[in-house]
C-alpha cells in the first residue's frame, strides 16, 4: 500500500477590514518561517494602493508578499482566476518549504481556493446583451421570473434587483443546459496536499468602527485623493473595475465636483462599516475558524494566534 504523504499546514487569517490581518500575517510569518499571500479582490490591482490598505514596504518588514499588484486596472478576474494564481504560489512555497499565510478579506476567494470551483461556462457577451435588452423591454422582475423557471433553487438565493447575478445565473443555465445549482454541485476539486488552519479576528464592534474611521482619515491624509487624481489623469477608463471599490468611487465624485470631501469621507466610513459587517457574516458561517477577540496588532492576540498554531501544526 502506498503511504499517503503528510499534509502541509496552510494558515488563513480571516476577519473584517481594519482588523489587523496584514499585521498579524507578517508577525506570524516572522515566527514560523512563512510568506504572505493576499486573498483580497481589491489588492490584486496595481495603482490602487492607499484605499485598498495594501501593506507598505515598511509594514511588510522584509517578508515576501504574493498576489499584490498582480493585475492591471484594465484586467478583470474571478474567484477561479484567483485560484489559479494562488495554486502557482502554493506550489512554489511547497518547493521552498515555506509556510503559506493567507490574509483573507474576500471569503469567496478563500472558498474557491480550498474547496474548488464548479466547471462553469465562459461568459457570452452576446447572450448577456440579449438578456439586458429583454429586461429593459419587459420591466422589473423579468430576469428573476426567467431564472425561477430555469432554476428555482438558484432564484431563491438571488435578490430580484440583482441584475448582474441574475444574468450570470441565467447565462450558465442556458450555456450548460442544466440548472446553475446542479452545475455548482458537480465537478469541484478541493485543494490537495494542504491542511488549512483558520484564525479569525473579531475585534469589539465599537472599537472596530473607531479604527475604520481613523484609518479613513489616515488614508486621506496620506494622499488617497491624489492617488485617485493620478489614476484619472492617467487615462484609466471610467468603467475599470477598481474604480468601483469603496472610496474610489466617492473620491472620483469629489474630483468631478459632484461631492464635497467631508461628505465623501462620511460615505466611505459608512460603506466600510457595512462591508466589515458583511465580511463577518460570511466568515462566521465557517465552523472551522478559531476566533480571537481582538486586533491582529495586539500583543495578546498575536500570542494567542501563535500558541494555537503551535498546538495544531
């Protein structure tokens, strides 16, 4: 009988924005001989630095960071695209016997990496345009009614107003010739050779909100508005995906004269609080996460994380 090779540990640090995931990831990498992999849909893009809270070179403290600045602003990616990039990094770390430490802001990307993805059809712009036209002609609710006929299970999970998700779901049903829910249940290939160890950061809500507000102020003081001005002046198309990230859309309105800076600041803070709440709602569904009450740059939280890893590795 061929012996099964032992699984290598893979650390994933989960938590809401501004909880200190990056700081904890660097500290643990120093303690355990690791390297950091960003698992965040916004930090993939070059040029969008301040508002996505990318760790500076000083903050990285000489620890290699992967999957930052991996894409140009004109490119788009998916959870599947992220998975392919991350698998290549993991294989490199395996060869060099370095511990992967993921700092996870985008739960869908982590799920795609660990659990795999269904084999779904590629986008069809022709079909999408037909669906958009039909939705305009037939009025509100048409796309949801159509999906309900094709796949009632998927329709129950998508809001009738979410046109983007409805179009994608209908697109998959039509091109795959089977319900989206059936496609998702088949063909997943989980990550092999690794044993995930998940640590969650859950700071007290009031303290987290205070940090979100302070971080927004610091980002603006550090040149966030100037960063957006430079991106706009550089000829980046208005429809570039990163311009939809929290803060970037509000600051573009400031530069166009459509919004006052103070109003933008308040809107950014509110949107970030709401985003943090959504992140926690997603992460709490995972029963395998070991939660720590605190921020990732607190000495006590760091020590608790280190102790837990030493027990489980």
